[in-house]
C-alpha cells in the first residue's frame, strides 16, 4: 500500500508539539508493516542540507494563491531513515522565523500559506511516482487536501489521484484554522464550498471542517477523545459534524505511541543511573539527582514531576490553586516547562514561596526532562482536556506513576492503582481540591515500597509502541468508513 502523509511538521526535521512527534514516528511504523510511505512537509530555514541530507528532486510545483502563481521546489531529505521525506521549499511563505507565528500572534497570511502547501503537496503527488493509494492528512493546516482531492473541479477526476482514499487526523480539535470568509476567493475555492456541509463555520472559513466533511475516514488520537469531541462540551462547535461522521462509521480513535528506542530507561544517557524493571534499586540515584537539579533538599518525601506546556489546557490553574496547601500534601514538586507569561511568573513565585517543596525551571531542556521522567516518583498531568498525551506514556515506561485527570488519552492509558495491575492515580473533577486528594492518595501509596515497585513494573511492562497503533491505522486505510454524502 502506498501512503502519502501530508503534514505541517515532522520530527526531527520540524516540531512544535505532538503533531511533529506523531508524523515523525507513524510513517516508519507503517513502513515496518510493508507500506511504502512518503511524507510531505514544508521546508523551513532550520532544515539544513548538512543535517538532513536535503537534495533537489528536480521537481517544481506551482499553484495560484491570492491572484499570483507561486512555486515550490521539491527537496528530498535523505538522512531520515525508513521513509521518503519530501520538503517543499517556498520562499516568501515558509522561510520565516517560526512555522505558525510569532509570540505576538499567528501570521496573518496563514490561510494562504497552508492553502498553497496543500495544493503543492497534491501537485507533488501527481508528478512523483508512485502515486498514493491513501492520502493521510493532519490537523487544520492540511484540511483543504481532502476537499481538493474530492472536488471534481480540482483533483476529483484526476486519473492519478481520483481513486486515492483520504484519511484526516485530529490531533487537537481546539485548533481549527478559522479565517474570515473573505479569504475564500484568494484560495482558489468556489463559494459553493461555503456551506454547512463544506467549510463554512459560523459565517467564517474553517480549514479543519473542510477535512472533516470531505475525508473518507477521520481519526483522532485516543478512543476516549473520539467520544468526547462528539459532545457540545468538548466539540468546539464541530460536535454535530463529528456525530454525523461517526454515524457513518468514519470516526476512529487510535492511541498515539512512543518510540521505544528513543525512550528507554535502560539506555538513556541523560540518567545518572540507567535501569530496567528488574533493576529498580538503581532508580533512587536519579531521584536524588533530580532533587539536586531543582535545588530541593533530600528530605525523603516522594517527588512529583511535571514536564509541561504552561497553558490553561494543561491544568496549571489546578496546581497553582493548591497554594499554601501544597506543603501539607507531603510531596516535593519539580516543574519543567514554559508557555504563557503569567503562568511562568506564577510558577516562579510558587517555587520562591516554598523553596524546600517546589522547584521550577522555566524553559525546556531535553536532559532535564528525561531526568524528571526517570527520577520522579509520580508524574502529574492535571489536564482540562488531553487528546492523547505523551508524557504519561513516557513516565510509565520510566517507572514514574502518573497522577492524571480522567480525560481523553489519559483515561485510556493510565490504570488506577485501585485496579489490578494499576499504574497511576486518576481523578475526575477539574479542581485543586480533587488534584490535592489524588496527590495525598499517591503519597500514602508511596509509603509501601512493595506496592510502588509493583505499580512501577506494571507501567514499565505496558506496550505503548507505535507498531500497535500503526496496525490500527492500516485497518482504517483498508476499511475506512462511509464517504461523506
């Protein structure tokens, strides 16, 4: 099966979040199942020829956007193993400091930028053999691709592409690519697409909705999240569309995985003491190193770790809401992350008020993040919503027991210790009180070394590999669901 994976980012070439991780891992897992995979991404200035072995393919593709013909040169990254990776170099649109915008907001021409990328990726699929059996697109940035491939005035009758199945993945429904309706003519699209079963959204243009209403199948990144987004509370205005597509058998929830080679506590050079499920006695060395990294005294309390984006979605208000009561919970806290300025300042303030209890490092450091996973006793993710989440998967592999809110992928991947082979602690209410009660339960649990070791081993033994997820995607490629009417 020939699969073309079209996305705005792909690790290690480019990454701003979980989307880049998924697109960086899934193609290789599919290739391992015998698929021929081509990934297509925008070329960014950070993608140097020296690092990624970029070579010209000799192909130039073009599309008319905003009244002008723009061209993209197709480069191939030869230093990324397992799959063919094509990078579309388009000066003026993607030779910028960042992928989506600046700290002051999104780029004002994002509609035109990602519409052009969508056209250019399709044009590349037309001219570079072999053509696709399946076109798999991701998030709002490529939501126009299924619409263009289905539309007879664009590529729906194309002999090379007309038979290709389309699959669109939602990584986070909160980000939809919504623009004023006046952009529509600049994108080469007819006003006939501006309708309820097209890309119209409260009198605006919605790129993600274009993908959801046009793709043969839709996936999202956990089974629970697939159910949540069909409700008004979590559907971000698209719950009706998603209920309709689910009724057609087209919506599927497939858990993300992690790269078991990249995340292996037995080989991780960032850890002072590598370990396995059979050598957990070595792990406390990492805990002491973690305390030292965050300036916390070695007073014997269990350590709760966070590696997080400092944003409302991640439940940071729940943690900050513990306030003066954080000391009474009986744990030490290590927080690594950055994000919204007021959360950064609040985290610094909390650490300054309770220097023996809370350590906060604002920013991101890969080595420190790995130390948090490999040294914390518990890993906290109190998210208000979480489509899948990767932190809790890595934490379990590294023997840290997650403390998570029962939502999205967190609910699907963490078993409460009250259940057989439990691996963590779940709570329901999005409140500081509920988080505090879960932490108290974890601290009490930590008083029993035997139970802690059992739970650690249970978490380390779970299969969160991409190979299991890739098989589910392969099933969707083959079976899909009913095409949209």
